[in-house]
C-alpha cells in the first residue's frame, strides 16, 4: 500500500511520480484511470490527468503490457517501448490465423501506418483509409477496422503509433517520435531490467507467475528476467510460497504493520490487477468472483487496511453523487467513517461539493 501511495497520498506535484511508481494507469476506462490517480494523489482536481495527457503531453496513452491500454509517463515511454520491443506473439502463425492477417500483410500495414501518421493525427477510420491508399490494398483497411485494435498493437510495440488528442468522441493516433519530445527507445535488455525492478518495487513480494501474468510472458522468461538482476533481488518465503523482492526492500517491508486506512479503488486499479493470483490472501472469504468478473472485468474495490473488504459503485445524477458500499463482512466503526470520508472527497473531485449520499448494502 505504501509503494502504491495508498497509505499516505502523494502531494499534488507528484502525480507523474505516482504514475511511474505503479507502472502506469490502467486506461481501458479513462474515468478509472483518473480515479486511480485520485486514490493516490492528495487534492487532485478533475481534469488534471486529461491535462497531463493532452495539453502537457507529460502522459501518453498507449497499448502496453498485456496489450492493454495504459497512461504512461512520457519521459519514460522510450523505456516502455524498449520492453514492448521484446513482444513476439504477433509474429506467430496462430496470431496471424486468429486475426486473419498474414505476416506479409502485417509488415505492409505497419509500414503504411508509419507513413500515414507522418505529421498527422488520424482517427481510426482515417488511418484505415490512408493505409489502404498507401499500401494499395482496400483489404488492409478492413483488417485494420475489423477488430478492437489488435492489428494496430504491433505497430505500437514497434514504436510507430500511440494515441493523440481526442477529436470529439473519436480517438486519434499519432507518431510517438513526433508527438513526444526527446523520445529515445532504450535497448531491450536495459528496458526489461528497469521494468523488472519497477514491478518488484511496486508489487513485491511476487512470484515469477505474478510477473509473467502482468507482462504476458512465460513463467520461465519471467524467472530469467528476475534472476538477471543478481544481488538486487532475493528469494523469500511467504507462508510456504517462494516469492521475489528487491533486496533493499526486505527490511522496510518486514517493518510494515497494518494501517487504519481506507481507499476506494476504481475498476481496473493496478493494485487489484496485479493481485489477481494472490487475491485469496487479501480477501476475508470466498469473494473473488465479486471482484474478478467474467470477460476480464475488475470491479471497484473497497480497500480496508490492505484487505479487499468489499466493492463499491458511484452514480451521479445532476449535482448529487450517490456512493454505494457493499462490504463482504461487518466493518469496524473507524473503517465505516473512513469510507464515508473518502466518498466525500470523491464528491469534491467530481465537482458535486457536499451533495454526496452514501448508502450501505449487505
């Protein structure tokens, strides 16, 4: 919780540091990305994340680890690109068969994407049209349009595409080296070493399987990357499970105690996503299915002292915000009070002031 800035919120000026520390903001839903930051940054205002993404360009939106959308710190994007450059799954026959595009077509598409985005920000439909024109292949345009971005992700991994400014309700794509200043892609070996350190700093102690799932690689490759850090890492035993930590973190972690802190984590929060394999250790009972839902949906979590103690939701109608808590077991009075205080601050963040109604459901 401390490493995730969930014990003490970070100061407002440290927003970008928070994004670095937790390895990006999960951005399948932009509202969730904003709330992930709100849960960790004191006095954050609505619109701060959007400003960093659009006006300041200090954040960049991109498909990243596991092929999921993230907001990443722009000054570190070259490191993430170096790591994503190790992805090879899209070069396999099974990937080509699954998405109905040959390797030759994919190569032509990526080259056409790079050319189409030279000096331009294009919507997906505009990009498809330009790719068809450049590659002289209407079929490629349909393959680009015909999925949820899977055929564009390889262009992202190769540093040819990231998200640009929204145009109305449509996203646009741009060339990363033109959208961001001083972009330098790190060598894959350096990048993966840094990413491994970042993961263990934020999420350790962790098993090799935890790391493998987070990055979408084999457990063997995850173990190789961890062990490549040498004396920087150490294997520890946690209730009979072999796990890994940064050596420098072992004593500080052992000194941590339970904190009387409540945080409202949004859907797809990083703390919850990376805890997938360890969730049973963070739940008061058999409630996993209430959080980890079908089709990859991750529910908002009521986090009490580090335990996933329930779920919550919010709804805004006019100037009123209704926050509903569904705890998995009876909460102590201090936790109830702290949850309601968080709901009040959520009202401040969302601009409804004091017009916040809290309800509790069994």
